[in-house]
C-alpha cells in the first residue's frame, strides 16, 4: 500500500480529517465508535479502487479536532453534509459500519438527494437494542472511566464516546419509515446489536435489503470477503 496523506476540511467548530483514494463515483466511508478512517485502508487501496473514496474521521475520533461537550449521531451527520458542501460533492454513496451505519441512516433522512445509495453495517437506532451483555459492559466501563477521571486522568473523550453508545441515535421508527434513499443493511452472525432489532430496521425502511453474514462478528464483518462482494455488487448495480 502507498503512503497515506491525511487532508482536512475546516468547519466553524471542527477540523475534519480524511483520506481520499481511487477514481470514479464518490463513496464516503464512515467508521464506528472509537475507530477511525484507518479501518478502511484496504477498502480504499485494495477493494474499491473503482470508486473515489473518502474515509472520514468523526468528531472525537482519529485526527479530527474539535472541542465538544457531547457527541451525537445527528451532529456527525451534519458534519458529513457540510464536509460534502466544502468539497463540492453533490452525489455520493455511503458505507458506514456500527455508528457509521447510524450516521448513514441520518444522512438518508437529512439529505436523500445527495446520498443515493447507503450501506449500513450493524446499525441500531435504539441503544437498548444492543445485546444485553454488551450494554452492561458499556455501562460498567463508563462508570469506571468516570471514577478514573475524578483522579485527574484524561478520560473525557472516552466518556463521551460511551455516552454515544448508551444513547438513542435520534431517529424514530416513523423517521426510518420515511426514508426513500436506497439502503442495504448487513449484519454479523455474532453481532453486538440484537438481530430482531436489525430486522426491524430493515422492515421499517421501504425496500431495504438485509443480509446476515455468517462466520463473523461486529468487528470482523467489514473484512469478510462476502461482505466486500455484496457491497461491490450493490454499489455497482
């Protein structure tokens, strides 16, 4: 793989870091909570050279710089819309995993004329629909981080990220039912989101395609060869 170059888009309250590669139709790559644009290195340099890809760091992640008192999926989506405005991107497909998939759902609601095809990998619009043991772990880890923070250690950003995972994304069932953008939903056999919830999202969004990927989990689904093939066929179809 070649040397990466990080570029930046400056907005009023955030400097968004991104990496671009390839040539062709624009595809935005949106990572999950506590990840970064580096998640998509192979997407950009190996899997999707036929697209002009932009891998973007969300607020509080990677090399993006902002000073925030809270994070929200809606704000992250607004950042992407503004990002596209600065770069003159009028049409784009989106691939988002986990919270990136949730951002994609917001983009479908907020700007359907801009974001024409979306792939949402393991999305959830209700925090309580995270599998029980994982939700308990998130709650426990946040409690520990709060305690550690009281000792003066730098835990603020991590706490904000856990708050994000413990909060509904800001879309209702009615909002999802109103989406008219083309949506493809993938999820893992061993996911961190309840299967019933993902299937509900698929039923709510008109004409959404849904597929379970066997033999993988929430963290490995993006690199599964069947996932790559499914996404490629969907975006090029």
